[in-house]
C-alpha cells in the first residue's frame, strides 16, 4: 500500500489511515517549459492523520488570533513576512537568533500561539507607548518588541497558562467522575423503586 507523509506530524503512514485535503493554489510564475502560466489554478493533495488534521485546524484558528492580537498591540496594518517566519520559529522551538543548524530536530516544542498572543496582550500599552518614540524602521520595531518585551515574560506566561490548563483538565475529570457517580445513583434508585413494586406485588 502506498505510504504518504502526514503534513502535520511528518510521519509516514498507509494511505488508508490518512485523510486527504485538496488545496487550491495559483501558479506564481510561468513554467519554464510552458506547462502552465502565471495565475493558472492548480490543485494539490495534502494528507493528514485525522487527529493531526484536527490539531492543524485548531492551530490555524490560534494563529489567526495571534496574528490579529499582534497587529492590534502594534497598531499596525500588516506584519512583515520575515517576522511571521520568526513567530513560527518561536512556535516550533527553534532559536530566533544565531545559528539555524539542527532546526529539524524540533517539532512544536516552543510556545503555543495562545501564549504568544497573551504576551502581546499584556504588553500592548507599553508597545504603543514605545512606538510613539521609535525612530527606526517598522521591521526593526517588531524585532525590538519581541526581543525585549515578549521574550522577557514568555516563560512565565507559558508556565501560568500550562498550569491553568492542567487545573481545568483536572476539574473536568472530577466533574465527570461526579456525574458518573450521580448516574449510577439514579440507576440504583430506579432499581430500588422497581424492587419496592415487586415486593408490593408479592404482598398484594
Ligand atoms: Zn500526523
């Protein structure tokens, strides 16, 4: 059976364990031998494990929110493309400065997008204040903010949000346990009612 790579986790798997998504795109350039022209539409198949596909969709929503939060914190209309690449490195756990060797060893080991977004929310006032005094380029300001304001608090914010997630999971587990217990109790009462009837039948 043909094996394909899951686009999310990069593991190869049998075709049957993967779901397929068709992506439509437009050619950016003319093909050198004339097979297509710039602007032609094309379709491309990408494959995912179902659970990876769900994760990918959630992450896309989280990325959109993160992007908009950063725009808002900067009072900007667009994020420079090179900076978008940097945010993705931060997400994946690759160093955002210095050597870029060994990048592939990391897989989503960095900071989730909601954590990055939360840091920008917390620093919004400071960022807007600093922006008014900034006389360098916009691109440099994005880097400045990330290096000096965001990286400064990101470990703490990540730790706090991870903890809150664990507490919430535990609460949900406990309320599920309580619910299961209650359901059993219901059943018991019901059976007990039935037994009572049975006894009264006997007495009758
Ligand atoms: Zn996968």
